[in-house]
C-alpha cells in the first residue's frame, strides 16, 4: 500500500453557502467540471443540511464522490446517523465519504439544546459514535445497508492528541485542520498554525498509525486560494487566518495557498512530500481559483 506521500493528489470542494435549488445544482456541476474529485458539505447550524444536499448533488454529477466535511458526532444518536449514512450511500450508488469530528462551536451546541462538554467529553463522544457505527454497519439485521461494504470510507479530522490517536486507530482518512490550538469554543474558523506546528501534529499521527500508515490518506483543509503574481500583497490579504504569524511564516501555512499557479503547485508537492497531504479540500470561496492548479497537478 502507498505511504501518504506516495499517493496521487485528490482535490475536494467543500460547499457551504446557502442558496436556491438551482444555485446548488449549478455549483455542483461546476465543481465536477473544474476537475474536483469530491464535493462535500459541512454540518453547522445556519448552513444547509448535509444529507439532503448530498442527495441533490448526486442527481447532477457522475464522477465525483460526495461527502460530509465534517459531521458533528455529538449532534446525533448512532442508530439514527447510521440510517442516514446507509440510506444516502445506497441511493447515491456508493459514492459517499463520511467526514466526522467532535464538534467545536459552543454556540451551536447551545442553540441545539445539547451539552457542550469538555474537549475530552466531545472526543470520547466521537469515539463512541465511530465504534457504534462500525458495529451497526456490519450487523446482519441493519436495514438499509450501505452500498459500500463494510461501510463508506470515514475521515476523522482535528488536532489534539486524543483525537489524532482515535483517528489513527479508526479512520480511513485523517484530516488535519491546521489549527494553532484545539482550545476554541467559538464558531467560524480558528487561527492557523505555522508549518512546523502542523508538521509536529502529522508526525504524532504517523507514530500513532504504526503499521496502518499505508492504509490511511491524509487530508488538508485549504481556507484561502489566491492566484497572483504579487505574493506579498496576497499574503497580506489572508492575515485574518494567521494574525500571529509573520508574512514569511504565513507563506508556509499549508491551508493558505497564495502565489502563481506554479508556486501553489510546488507548495502542494512539498507538503505532500513532507506532510503526506495528498487529499486537498478547498473551501467554497477558492473553488474557481484552484481550478488551474488542479489541472497542472492532475495525475501527479
């Protein structure tokens, strides 16, 4: 099995902006036409529900895989979530990828009337959910069953030791969110860490994976894509994502892609070689800007 840095690139588009049925269908068609390999949707209050939007995306796409980025495990009961996942995978012909995490936005838990709990509590809740989903998907009495057996591929994403240890044990894909800290309870995006801090988290996960290292894909979330000949100006525009870092440090953040198409492609190759990031998920604002980079790296 290939090691993470030996895998070919895959590119995902995480679409989250609410809109009409027609607008959603147009975005999904566009993402597939631009060369993305996956279309995924988040699981936040104030955004479209993940499973209905995945079902609709399947109606107007053929090639792309469809997924969640990321389900909040602590919003659900295992049997109910298993039913949603299995039904969706079955009805979209086995194209589902399940991204799932512990949840971090305290206001959303409060709005949903659910206990927020400590970081440990939420990771333990995620662990219980993943374990019970695995059991349910293989239970002979479960109906419906997912099209992919024994279950759709599962991505677990985060930053802390407990979560990455869980991901190393259970995940098919480990998502690295690039956050500077796992201690945050607000909505929105966290501040992003410098390259060395991300590398330390990757090294921790690699060590925890042990012999599973060849079975697992590494995903990196990209929050900004700016194609420009004026790299300095572009890096100044993304200061909000890493205000504590210098311009030079910001240039190395894996989740910030700023420069010419060639410079961005070179950075992604470097990150795959050092960090194993072969699966790159771009948030919706960068959808079109990333297209020429995908074209340049296709098949590599």
